[in-house]
C-alpha cells in the first residue's frame, strides 16, 4: 500500500517563497475551502507534478512557476510503501528531479525519462492515467473513466489488477519474436551461402583433380597467344615510329610556309595596287590632250613619254606578278603538304598509343594467367587443404541447420506465449474473473447514492445500462448530476479493487468540486455518508468553495490569497 504522508510546495502557481505544507494522513476526512483563485486546487497540481512531472490541470510547465518570483519553484511529496520511506522532489528554474529512498538520494545518472519510467513501474506501480482514476476525481480538466478511450480504460484496469506486467512481457516477447525472425533471415542467408560454398568447393576440387593440367595447358596456350599479340603490336609500333620520324623530318621542311604565304599575299596586294595606279595613269594620258581640271593643253612629248613609261612599268609589274603567283602556288603546296603530314603523324601517334594500351592489357592478362597457373600448380600439389576446407564448410552448414531449427522452435514457443499474453489471453481471463465484482461494487455505490440503475461493464469495458424507465441507456444519455454519481461509483470501486491488489492501493483520495456543480443536495448527503462510513483506511480530501459543511468533516483547511500570494489557514 502507498501511504501518502506529506506534500509541500513553494513558488508554485500562486504560492510565494514560503512553503505551504499539507499533512496527507492526519485525518480521515478533510475539507479544503476557499474562494475562486485562492489556490485550494493547487494541491492537485502539486501532487501530480511531483509524481509524474505534469500538473493535473491543463497548465503549461513554464506557467507553474510563480509569476512574481519567477524562480526556485519546488514541490516535495513524502510517502511510504511497507517499511520503505520515499520522497520525490521536483523543481523548475532550476530543474530538479530527485528520488529519495530512506533518506538516501538515488543515482541520478539516468535520463529524466528513464527515472520517471522507473518510478512508475517499480515504486508507484501505476501511471498518470491510473493515478487520476484511483486517487483524484477532478472537475473540468479531469477525464472520467467512462470518457476515456477503450485503450486507456484497459490501461487503467490493467494497472488496478496488476496485470500490466503481462503487456510488458508481451512487448518483450514480441520484440524477441522480431529479433528471432531477423536471426532466422540471417541464418537462412548463411545456410544458402554455405550451400553455395559447399557446391563451389566440390566443383573446385573436381576441377583441380580432373581439369588441373588441362587448365594449365589452356592458360599457357593463352599466354603464348598473348605474347605473339604483344610482339605483333610492338613491331607495328616500330613501323609507326619510323614513319613518324620520317614524316616529322619532311614536315620540318614545310615549316614557315604559312608565314611566307602571308608575306607574299601582302606583296601581291601592293603590286595589284601599283598596277591599278599605272593603268589609271596610262588611260589618263591616252584619253586626254588637255587637262580636264585646268583646261590647259598637255605637251605632246610629255604625254607620249608618260604613256610609254606606264607601258614599260606595267610590263615589268606583270612579269613580277606572274613570278609572285608561282611563288604563292609553291608555298600553298608546301602548306598543304605540312597539313597532310601533320594529320598522318597524329594518326600514327594515336595508333602507337592504342597499341601501347593493348600491349599493357595483354601483359596484365599474361601476369594474371601466370599467377593462375602458379595457383593451380600449388593446388594440385596440395589437394588435401581443399578437402579440409570442404569438410569445414559442411560442418558449418550442419551447425547452421541446427541453429535454424532451434530458432524456429523458439519462435513457435514465443508465438504461443504471445497468444497467451495478448489481450484475449491470460489478461482477458483475469479481467473476466474480476468483472462481476467490479459491476457489483459499482451498482452497490450507485444504490447508496439512491441511483437505481443496473450498470455493467463488459470485457471490452463498454457499458450497458438498464433503468426502470428505459431498457437501454448509455453513460452519455444521463444528466451531469447522474454522470457524476456514476463517476463517483467507479472511483470508489477502483479503490476497492486497489485495496484487494495491494500494489496499487493508497490511503489518499482527493475530490475537487464534486459538490459545486453536478450533485444536488440529496446526492451530496449520500456522498458524505459514503466517504464517512463506507470508505475504509483512507484520508479523503474534498475541495469546495461551498460554505456550511465544516461540521461534516474531521478537519477544515482554508486557502486565501493575501497580497497576490496564496496561503493555507488551518
């Protein structure tokens, strides 16, 4: 049983730097009152935050820090399980998460998530959802059992009945099945590989023994062919190199042809220009006896001398022009010959390069073949080694077959266990065993609250409701007050079940504003009778802003806000 003893908090929500401390096991019934905003519901958030790292109400973690002091927010809860005392401390700014066992701080090297998981699984034996169904009945932010999803309902029941271990075991088995299946895949691949190796080794030995010499002869013949190819290619290269050398010498004789052509072309242009000038001058003096510009007569002797001089120069230039054209043709032929020789040299050089590549390839093949000949020769000389390899492959193959058979047997066993541990197996039988008791207790508490319906949960935790008025009802069909009665009946029932299963039993029960909205006066009276006379071994806290109920509780605590900070008044 979890016996909650004390909780205290500071700089948490509206609480200032001074700790508010609340004894949780002092009286059987305690009323917590106060106006809205006074901080009376802070105990719910402090309790769930200390144990599970999140508040009961929908409040973001940064908003939990007191907005005035803005640091050193801390919550501590103390409880005992059997002879062991526990304390859990959480803080914000700085972040703190400590678990104390008999005044000794436990190792904090693990991550916060791992610490939280350990706390829930090994100490509390319940998670946040289960805790809020057993310990707390809240107001607006609380999700009653009947409003949970089917999976969450199952989670709560499994925690209560302490059978969640089966789900954990099932998950472990599921993981083992997955891992074993992966191992089987690996072993199948290994088996196939070893089968291939055995066949290859057998063929290899056969080849060594029956075709070893034939292979050596074949490879030697190939080496000889390659040697001949190399010789042929090398001879061809010698021929190409001789031609390249001759062509290079011939090409050197044509070097400068292009440059000379350019000079001759320039000279040809100048001669052509000179011929044009002389031709114009000859035509002028031939066609004119007077100057067309000044209209004066040109002296006849001067005109005839000019004509004769032009004719003489024209003949000389025409003779030179012909010589120049012949020189240009000669240089053009030299340039064309240079180009042809260059192309041929390039072709031959490329041929030499290709042949060198082929020679290198042939030489590489020769080396590989010579290595292969050496290897086969060695294998022929030492065949026993290959037989040993074959025997080793066969041994490994036999071992692999045995491992594969064992893994398959293990998988079959795990699959069988998985079937037993899944929802429809052992857990279902246990739940089925407790369902009559659960339904009996729910209806017992409903009758105590003068709510005469027949409420039953099936194995899937779906409700069936029969009433004197209507044959078939559902939870959602009822009014808010009727829903509250059902929620209270379920809460009390879960505590009864928890009392049977000591691992999730606790002294603490906190109900927030159950009187303030849904329960009418009559329902309130019946509820108070239940918590005073029916609920056993419990410390019950009721939070309310209603007045006039102090005398119905063993203790009354008031929360008030002074200068913006909440404080507790006994």
